[in-house]
């Protein structure tokens, strides 16, 4: 898989890393067409190369603690007389979204591959079509065994760590899949065959969880008693308390991040812009909450968080279990000079965001869920 292919398939991304390819969505495409991010501009996050899989020869193997281990071709999976299909609008958010703000506080171990310096565009929303994994396990495998507590997904891509080669492998609790008809084995994205760079021919789509669990190029699923032993599951995507740093960081001190918390960002204007206006400044952005919560309320402040204005519900895309809401608001602003604008969101469980990024800081710099703050120069 070459850089030229990325350029051909994708253009106009913010390129973070050439290999493995990591690209961020530009702000103008985040606020693009309704709530959907186009395939051309959806962010890309890879740990290794992009496998070139022949869909006709491809088989998904399901094993471990299931009643009947089985292999399924794409033709089997796509046969509606075998498995019921579903279409779900899902926001995928990388747990590294807005990491740049944490890097400014303190850069952690500075590993660019694991801790890429994402801004506000490591998030995107697409309509995925596929089959609910729950149905495949029931219909094709006769269900899973009582001891199985986790489902492991193995991707066909490989990457190096400490001199060894690994397949990308992650797991989620079986409970998440059992309770959720919208966790998909997906082959279509926004009405097109799933692009190779997004995991084609087949990927997991795990609603409400960090992007990392939505394994691309999934070719093997195992029902297990314990979480996956793969290094991505065991050693990455861990949340450490704030006392954890270089001296005392060890895997057993972290906990595995699964559901995404409530978060939001101001996408336009950009921090540092000079705004010439007649007493109103227009702000636009996204707001999202994972774990089956939806966004109820978005508030914006023109003075660093003293006075807050609620975004009218009519100025937001509609409520959705698994997708963000895009919002916009014209804020009354009298003051001139540098002003700090910020946004905070409440979700359907009445969760809201930490006030400052310092409270969200953690060694691996995941889940920057604090109020997003930008500086604008106001000329009134
Ligand atoms: N699956 C495989 N096989 N390999 C990967 O590197 N990256 C994960 C996840 N699935 C990854 C993967 C991460 S960290 C994220 S955020 C999402 O894919 C990104 O999905 P996208 O590239 O389609 O936006
Ligand atoms: Mo991610």
C-alpha cells in the first residue's frame, strides 16, 4: 500500500504521519454536508500498513468459546436470507482527539506513533451497513459459551513493537455486543463499499466506544474469558491517574478505555483568527457523547467560561444515540481584543466536561474531554 494510493483515495487531509498513514479531517469538512463526513475526508488512524485483501477469497473465522466455530465468506455475510442487515449512523472518535491540548500541558512519552498530536478532527460520522455481530454469533455459531466474557477482534494488518510483529488485536466485553444490535460487522460506508483504508472489505463498528475498538480488516473473532492479550489491548489505550508519569508508569496502573465520554469542540473560527464584526460572532462545532448517551445541550461562553449561552436546539442537528450533533450560534460580543471562547456539553446522563485541560491530563494523553478553548481577536 503506497502513499500515492492515499493521495489518490484521499486528498486535502491534515497529514499527521506518512507511515503508518494517519490523517486528520480538515475543519471545513467536519462541518460539511449535514451530519455526515464524506469518505474522502473522514479521518484515518492506522498502526501499520493497509492490507490489500481480495474480497472473493476473504474469510471471516469465528472461534474460541462459541458453540460452533465457523468460517464465513463475504458472500455469506452479505446474504440477507442468512443474516438480517442493518444500517447505523455512527460517530467514530479516536481517543487521541484534541491530544494537542494535553501535549501543551506536558507531552508524556512523546511517542508520535502511539501519541499522535491530533487536533479536533480525529472524529467523523458515517452511515455503516452490515450485519449485527450479535446476530452472526447467534445464527452462525449457535451462541457463545457461558464462560466467554470478551470478544476479540484481529485485523489483517501488522505492526512492529519492541522488535516483534503483531496483528492489530483488541477486545470489547461480550455484554456490549449482547446488549447492542447496532454493533456491526460492516462492509459499506456512506453507501459505498467500505474503502480499503477504512478497513475494507470488513470492519467492526462499535458504537459509543473509542475508535480503537472498531477493528479494521477484521478476519478473526474469538470469544474469550479474558480481554485480548494483544499489545494494543494490553498496553495501549489505557487511562492513567495523574500521579502516573515516567517514573512509575506500568500497564497494571492503567485501566482500559472503552466508552467515550461527552466532549465537544469549536471548529470555526480557528483559534488565533481576527474577527471584524458588528456585535455578533458566529461559532460552529461538534458535540458528542459515547456509551449510548446522546447530546442534550451545548453551551458556549465568550469570556473564558463566566457567562454561558445555550445553543438553541434548532441550531443543532438532531439528537442521536450514536452520532454527534453539529451546532452553531451567533454570540453577542461587545469586548475588543483577545477573548477566550469555550464550549461545554451535557449528555443524556447529565454528564458534562472538565473545565480545564489540566484536569483531563493523563500520561498517554487520551480522551481530552475538557472544555475546548480558543482565542479570537475581536474588532467591534
Ligand atoms: N483496526 C486495525 N486493524 N488497525 C488499526 O490500526 N486503528 C484503530 C481503529 N481500528 C486500527 C483499527 C483506531 S485507533 C481508530 S481511531 C479507528 O480504527 C479509526 O478508524 P478510521 O481509520 O476508519 O477512521
Ligand atoms: Mo484511535
